[in-house]
C-alpha cells in the first residue's frame, strides 16, 4: 500500500477511535461540524493554521512550507497557500469549524483538543525535529531523596505552560493517573498540603531545569531531549522520577467538511514530501521535519483518553 493510500485508510479508521472516545465523527456531525462544501474552485487557497504567541515568526516558518504544498495541488484547484496563526487552540477550533482554516498542525495537546471538540479529523503524523514520537519525564535532584512519584506529595513541581504537551499535558496526566492530586500554587516557595502536589508554571524548559537544580522546586517536567539540551553537563545531578507514555510528536488535523477529493490530494502530497530532494529540503526548513506519515488509531487513542481525563479533572 502506498503512503497516500495508507494515509487515507488511517483517516477513515480514526472515526472508530473518535466514537470509542465519546467524540462525534466530525465528518458526520450535526451542528458541531461544518457541512461538506462545494467542489474546490480553481485558484482557491489552502489555509494552514498554527497556534503561537508570535504570529510573525510562526508565519515565517509556515508560509514557505504551505507555498510548496499548494504548488503541488494545481490539479486539485489550489492556487496559493495561506497561513493563519491563532492565539489559542480554542480559537483555532473555531477557525476550523467556520472553514477559515483547512489544516491545523500542532502538538498533541492542541490536536486532541480540537479533535475531541469535533472541529476536525486527525489525518497525519508530523515527525517534527526528526522525531516521530516522544515522551515526558519528571526529574528531581539526585540528592533530594525523591526517587518515586508518591514522594512528591507535599512538594512542588514545575511545569512549562498549560499548552505544552511534554511540559504539562503528559506529566500532569501521568501523575494524576497515579492518584496524585495536583494543585496550583502561587510561587515555588508556597506551602503545599501533605496530601497534594503543588505546581507552578516556569514559562520554558530552561527555567524548569534551573528551578529544579537550584532547589526551588522538588521536581520538573519536560522531554528527555529538552532535559539534555538545558541541563547539559549537570544532567547527572538529576534523577527520573516518572515517565509518561510515548505519543506522536506532532499531528495534522483537517477541518470537518473538507472536500474529500482535496483532502485526498493534500494528504498524498504531504506523505510523499520526503521522497524527493526538493521535498526533503522543504521539510528540513519546516522545523527539521523528517516526514509526514500515518497517524494510526492505535497511536492516537491513548492520547485522546489522557486528554479526556485531563479535561475532566479541571474545575
């Protein structure tokens, strides 16, 4: 089976996963999903969306990529590529529902949010930074005596930010899944009840590592790649306390009601980019993406379940 056919078969199979997770199939939903529109008109725009607090920088990364993809889709009626940058995944979901955005590329926190909300259908996995999957770890100072998750009770952990997959979504879900109650605290030094794990947001991975190494928090959460990058020679001063499941690095979501023939053409182009020298160059410039391949139901189902549990745990 070719990559193009595999991608299409995977998108169809994901309908079963979404139903099992209590999510309406965006392609057949009622008022929550956009109706299937008319055939694509020649010269139409293919709009790709992303979420960032720096829209100009994000557009600089995404525009050359979508320009190349759109250039391969003339036979499908596409004449140009456009980029829309939203401030939040919630705003992006609205843009997908309204048809203002065709494709949304993001981490698993963003992808699962719009999928569970019925705004789009996951179609492909993106191997961003050359990595198909990754996981999160919780680390503590080796001399702290903390070696197991339950020892975090009464202490504070540093997460990166609420929209981070490896810096919040995965580690917080992992700790909650182990029965550890999490509660926000104002500052790293704020007191924490004995039966709770306090948490603060550090803002970025570098700050997370600093807070742990400086002893200002008992533990921090991030990916192993980010730990190696930010801890450097001091990495051996830290010990892993908990580890999350492995999840897709990034995903691609298509808006509900997208023309099926156009979706088939788009996924085919994306899945074949790494097969040519020109395509590989475009991928490399797109945040060192190695390739786009199938986002399988087996890979997505546990991530959707974690997201559901996370949303249920919120006040």
